[in-house]
């Protein structure tokens, strides 16, 4: 499960909590389908890919939208937009919205202009890119990713030290690390653009200087994991690097980290950065895309220029060597994210609901 799927799932949970009836249309056999079914959502599946499936899919969505009388259809990628948005428009659905989760170049302006009525982006960075590509600013809203704190952690008097103490011991035990180890953790789907190779290379000299230093990598992607294992062996640090694959409990396992690191090459937003702040972790990351909106430079994060391995190593060592600074930056991030309503599920849902109502009104409907 990547950030896009997590964003979609959390959006559905939050909107349902506000009284809206939500259903999901997705590829069959995906983790998102399993999560949605387990949560009690109505789920429809559709195989996508190829010209004939595209045509059949449009027809199927048109029938479904007419039968269910949807007020809004909200899509999340190019493929599902070309199918679901087209079918929804043919069915006369009042509002079709597309969310743009990515920062890579646009391949099809059609899926942002003619098919959806309005767009949501996950960061100001992505919004500004869309405007530069010719999408009118007034048609675009911004809804950041969210974190899912247990309710008590949102309370005004919640104490980071207490929350960390309660979660840290079980997380460290699950990670299999000793009390004195300093753990740098990365949670990201294993793709080349996430920069795991850069992170491993930047940490290599630190392993020789800090005997208790560990790197934990959480995320799935077999081909990249194999390559990273080879790299770790070649660097002579294979025994200091741990690969956990995909973990549904990654947000809680972060409480076992001491530092969160993400050397990503491109990032529209960065859900994991918010999860790290929610776990009270200082962050080291590359300053690309929407990262500076999710991790505040010199507040809870040390941000480095992409490709500057020496700067990445230096930033990591700054935190590895200084426990007091780790604690101070972690506290700053914890305070910051708890003060930002947009990062909480109810806050995001309220914001998106306001966008829906505004856009429906602009299109001549009085539904919300």
C-alpha cells in the first residue's frame, strides 16, 4: 500500500464519519479492496488496462452511477479517471473530482480538464505545478494527507514522553533492537525514486563510527529490496540493515525509531513524514516537491539538497550524535502536527466537504 491508497482509504473513513455514504470502485485483489471490505464499505471491482477493458469499464461505471444515483464521483489516478470519470460524466453525475497525488509530469491533460469538473491536490507544490500546466487555479483545491492518532494523542494535554514510553518498548521489541541502539528508520514503498540507495550510501560511513547504529527499512517492493540487500552486502553493513517489508502497523513501529529518514527523489507530499512527526521523531529528508510542507526545516527536520550525499550523511550524523537535539526536534514536530487541523482526519474531511459543497454550488446544484 502506497500513500495514494492510504489517502483514499482514510478519506473514505473520514467522510463516512461525517454521515456521507461512501463506496469504492477499484481493481480486484488489491490491499485497498481488502481494507475497504473489512471496514464495511460497499466495494465494486473492475479490471482496468487495455482498450477493450477501458470501453467496457466506462459502460459499467455509467450503469453503476445511474443505479446508485451518486452525487459525487472522486477518482485518484489517470487510469481510473479515464474510466470512472468518463462513465460518471456520461451518467450525469453532478460532480466529478480528481485528486492529483503525484509530482511526475502530466501525461494526459484530458484527465484533468474535460473529464473532472474540479481537482484536489495533496500539496501547494502540486497545485502550483497544475496551474503552470494550464489548469485554472479556481478549479483546484488542496487537501493534505492525514495521520491517524489514537484519540487521546490529539487531546490538548497529551504528553509526548508518556505516549512514546507506552509505545516505544513494544515497538523496539517488535523491531528486535536493543535498548542502546540508535535506529534510523525509513517507511516508504520500495521504488527507485524513494532514494533508499542514497540513504544506505549516506549511512555507510556512519556505521563505522557508531557501533550501535541501525537502519530499519519498512516497505514492499521485491526487486528494489534485492538490490538494496546486495548494496548493503557490498558496503559491508548487511548485519546493520533490517528489511521488514510491508507492515500495516508501520505508524506504531515508528515509535521504535530514533530518527526518520527519507532520501526521496520526488514527493508530492509525504504521508510518512507526517507519521514520523506524529511519533515524535526528528526527520532527515531531501528537500524536493511537497516535502517542505510536511516537514519544517530546522524545526522538526533537517532538509538536504537532492544528490548531496555529504549533506545527507552530515544531517544524519548530527542527530545520531545528539540525543538532546533528537528529543527537542521530535517534540517540535509533535507540537506542530497536533496544531494543524488539516492533518487530522476530521479536519481533512471537513475541508473536502466544503470543497464539494462549493463546487456543486458553482455547477448549479444544491445537494450538500
